[in-house]
C-alpha cells in the first residue's frame, strides 16, 4: 500500500490532472484501460470528497459514485478548449507547410535544408493564420 500526503491545493491540482488525462484517453474512443482508470478515479474522487473538497467532487446517488461538480468540469473544459484551439492552429500550420514543401520537392533536400525550408513555411503560415484566421482558407475541387 502506498500512502501519499497532499495539501488541499495539491489534491485539487491532482484532480485537474486526472480529469484532463481521463478526458484525453476517452475523447475519441474507449481506452483498453477504461475500467481500471474509472476505479482509480473513483478512489481519488472519494478521497477528495471525504477530505472536504466538495467544490470539485460530489457524490451522485443515481450513479452510485463520485463525479466532478459542474463548476469543476467547466473549469477543466476551459483548459481543454484552450488546448484544442492551440492544437488546431499548430497542426494546420505544420500540415500546410509540410504539404507545400513536399510539393516543391522537399524530399530531395538534405535534412538540414529541409528543416530550414520547413521553418520558413511555418513562419509564412503562422503569419497568415494569425492575421486572417480561416478567412482565406479554401479547398480546391479536383
């Protein structure tokens, strides 16, 4: 048995990390460890609730288990939204830059030259996206 002593603030931080981690593993399908994770989450939520952290966790009689409060979920969902926004732009820019470089024969370049050219294209797409967002983004018909 492992014992861990945490301050209330540390426990709240741990609850946030676990919520976000669980969201990440469950967002697009079932994790092979979903049941194990749920059991661990229930232990953590019960510990938090029983130690007075009722602002983040509550007991749901209908579900027969502990769940995050609406306020806690809302706080974590804001973090997820910020992450999604950042990731969207980062992925779009990287993929557009890579696509353009490949279409220009980037596969023929040395590794160092490829990275140099890719960085220039990333900067180009960052400037465009920061200035115009998706306003100028379009898809051509083939």
